[in-house]
C-alpha cells in the first residue's frame, strides 16, 4: 500500500499534481503571436479595459521558452509556417495552443495559394476561438478554458501534456 | 542632431555581425523581418523582407463579386478598416460613374475620421511601447475602445467594419449619435493631452526620437512617400485638400507639416491630425444635421454590379497615406484585376535608407513611427 | 489645354504614343515597350506635364480578355471547337498577354496619368524604372514575383512576397486561386 502511494496514480503523485496545477493555472504566461487583425484584438485584451492580467496572464512572454500558452492570433501563411513551427517547438512542455480567429482555425476567408488552411495542420491546437476577429471577451473565455484544462491535466502521471489535451 | 557615433573601429577588419530580427519579434509588428548587418550597435546594411502575411488578396478579389470584396478590404489595414472600404467603394463607383448622395458622403467622412483617430492612437501607443513608454498606450487604448463602441453600435463589428456599400452607405447614423459623439470628444482630447504631457517634452522621448531617421523631402517624394510620413518631411500634401473627395473641400482644417522628417515629427504630425479630425467630424456632423431626414443614402445602383469594361485608379487619404485601388473590369460581375496601392508599402521600401547608420534601437523606433501594417503591406 | 493634348504634344513627335484611352476621366497612354524609360523621363521633365511622382506600378494578365467569348450552350462540343478556331483566324494574332501599368501623378497640378506597356509572352523583359524613381523598386519586384516579368537593370530582382523557390507566378490567370499544392518545406532539423 505504501508503494502504491508513490506509483502511477497514487496518492502522493496525484496530490503533487494538484499542487503543480494549482500553481500553473493562476499564471498562464501567454506568448502573443499576433500576425494579423486578431493581433489587434489580442492587444485590446491585454491592455487596459479588458485586462487579461486579471486571469493571471500578467506577463506576455515573448520568449517561447518561458511561455505556457501560445495564442496564435491571425493568419499563418505558408511563408510564415516554418517560423511558426519553430516557435512552437521551442516552447517547453506542458504547452498549450489557442488558435484565435477564423484564419488560424481554418484559413478563414483566405482560401488562397499562400495561406495555411488552419494551424492545426502544423501544431496540435487545444482551444479554437471562432470569429473574424473574435472579441476580446472570447479570448478571455479561451483563457479560462485553458485554466480549466490545466486543472484536469496530469503533468506527472501522463508524460506529455499535449497528448492529453489533444485526444480529449 | 544625430549624435550616433559613426562606426570606425572594425570597418577595416570587416568584423560585422548579421542580426536577424523577426518575423516573430515583438517589435516587428507580427510579421516583418529585417536582416541587419551590424557593427557593434550601429547598422551597416539593412535588408527588410516582407511577404509573411501575403494572403493573396488581389488574386482572391478576382474570384469574388464586387460586393463580396468589401469585407476582404477590411483585412488590409486592420487598424482602420473604414478608409479601406470607402477607398474600394469609391474606385468601383468611379468605374460605374455613380454619384454618391451627399448624406452618404458625410456619413463616410464622419466614420473615416473616427477611424483616422483610432489608427493614429494605436500607432502612437505602439510607438510608445516600442520605446519603453508603456503608460500612454493604456490611455490611448481605453479611448480607442470608446471609438470601437461607436463603430460596433453603427456597424456591428469592432474591427472589421464592412462599412458602406457600393453607391452609398447602408444605414443612417443612429439617433443618439450626437450624444455619443459629445461624450467621446472630450475623452479623446483628454487622452491626447495626457499622452502629450507624458511624451512630447519628455527628455528620454526627445532623445530617442528627435533626429532619428530624418529624411529629406526630395528623397521622400522619390521613394513614393505619402501621408503623415511625407508631411513630416515638410511637404504639404494631403489628398483631402489636393484632390478632394467626399465633400472634403467644404471643411476647414489644417494640414500639419513637419520639418526634419524624423520620428518626432511623424509623432507630432499624427497628434495634430487627430485634433484636426475632431474638427472635421464636428463640421461634417453640422452639415449632416442640415440634411433632410429622408435624404437618400444610396445612389441608384443595380443589384448585380456589372461596371462597363475599363480601368480606373482612385485614391484617398487613409491614415497612413495615399490608399489607392486600381480596378479593371471586363464587363462581368467579377473584377478582372484589383490592385491595391497600400501607403506603407511604398514607405517601408525606403526602410534601409531610413535606418542605415543608426543604432539598432532606433530601427525599432523608426519602424513603429512608419506605422507599417502587415495586412496592407503584404496583402 | 487639357491633359490629353499636352501628353500628345509631348510624346507625339517621338512616336511614343501607341494608343490613348480615356475611362471615367482617367487618361491612359500606351507606349512602346523599348522606350518606356525615355517616356518616363520626358513625362517627368517636360515643364507643362511634370509627372514627378510614381504612385504605383502594377501588372495585368490579359489571358482571359484575349480568349474568344464563350458560345451559347446549345451547340455541340465539336461545333464549339470549330467556331473558336475560325474566330481566332479571323482575329489574327492575339494581343500581347501582359501589360504593365504605371500610375503617375503630378504634384503641382494634381493630375494623374496611366502609362501602359504591353509585354509579349515570348519577350518578358522590360527596362527598369528604378533610376528614374526609387519608388519603383518593390513594385517591380512584385510584378516579377506575381507575373514573372523581368526588369532589366533592376538592382535586386528577386521574389518579394512569395518565398524564393516558389515554383509558379500566382497572379497569372492560368494559376488556380487555391494553388497547385506548393508546400514550404521546413528547412531546419528538429
């Protein structure tokens, strides 16, 4: 019984997970990757007025290494795709991707030769926000959803955060 | 004025470092990329690369009908969508030979000037952020939200307004516009005053902006500058006065002109333009009130727009400069070719000449002051 | 004197005017391709024209305009084919496929002029305008990027909007809107 407390989903591991999640969920540092129109709305959400800092996203982390959640706001073109993939690869686990706006979700109105038809072709996406562009409130809701997901995640017992989030 | 030390030490040895900035650098406005050859901190050679937000708008326009393209124009300069919409509508109206009713023109003027204020606010706010002055950004953004509220309540969208239709506007100003406008006006003035108090005579601000990337009027014209960046160089050119459209010839307003064409002048020109825009809206609204309530808002245009074959170019003064649309029609319901002449495209191509010899930190200041919007730069 | 006459007076003696079209007040002059730089210098330096500002430069692909008009559906496919061939013979050789439009502006008088150059498909090279106006730099690169028209003497003629090894020219009319499945290869190892 004592061994069970340490193994797998045992008592100590789950309590430790709870502690980690409790710490993580109050400070989701976003990496604001605003490329187009949605970037302006994301800026509004970060600035006074909507004030994303209320939910712990106090510090926009422009360095991918320190970021928890990548907010992809705007179109990713084929020319940009390698840079974007690289940014994602540089982020440390556990990481989460919020795809903000129709362009990031599916290419939106730009069904053309140069636009990537949805960033989910490149990276796993956790939360989609529809809209062209979505309102700042929608971004705040996505952030709350991310916090909710963080509460449920199992950083110790499951190895990859993204595996869990994408599958469910 | 430019106290930048000229690099001397390693010129002979050729000991330069190539620095890649962007495309996902926070100071690069999302999608710009600059490859800079540096000597210590000064820039020897700068090579901007664009196209990271090339979404094929011009090609897309060829497969949409004339009306369907209006929402796409929103996504060009997303800081101020309304001048884009109006510029495109004006081009198609010119192609069809349609005269827009005066009341619709006044509504366009009011909305375009509001968009101009919003655009300048975000430009100055971001310029401040990029130079380390974060507070003005908050003051300006709060005021911008108020303008967005007017847009939203008029159009239903905050950012991508899809304002107007070909041949006029689709809706009249709501009844309580006057009240909203009277509430907004002092707010904008107050935010501008606060910004000015924080920035204009600030020693750090002056050191970082005065004399940085100064440009002569001759060069500016040769490079195709328009808008605030050209006026900052000392050329008094404003399409609202030189080639009046939308009844702009009936309003009295000043065109601010700078002297040196440096970052500081661009900032001041934008600040004054905001004030002038407020005056224009006042005058336009006064004229608007004199119009009969049932005056037409739309010219007589057919439901399916099929302009006669031909090609026209029509331009207006967007917040960034001359925004032109070249529309070629072959007589069918879809445009044959749409070319957008974005103002910051012409300005940004002079970027190497603007910043070479300056410090890396000034590259950021210069870039923000040009107000390069990737959406219209790459289209 | 109106603009059309002045332009004709200026360019006429050198046989630079191929055609002149006016559309809704916009005057456009077609000039021969080989003398485009001379024309621009003339237009810029002649005192009563003074087009000293290059507003924009763009390319147009006239492939669809040159195509014979579609026949009504009643006719059979064979009949259609025969018809178009006959029509083609009647019309003679097709007009050149591409055209480049220069949008000029006179700052003093606020007059605008479109100058057009037609480019044959088998001779896709035009003299660059960068010595006259530096503003022609990126627009020319873009025309090269989008249509494949080369500019002789351009200081830095490479793709502007698409990446360097992009295989096609997107704004040509025979290029599909959604692309031909070009992919940007990720060039780094991870």
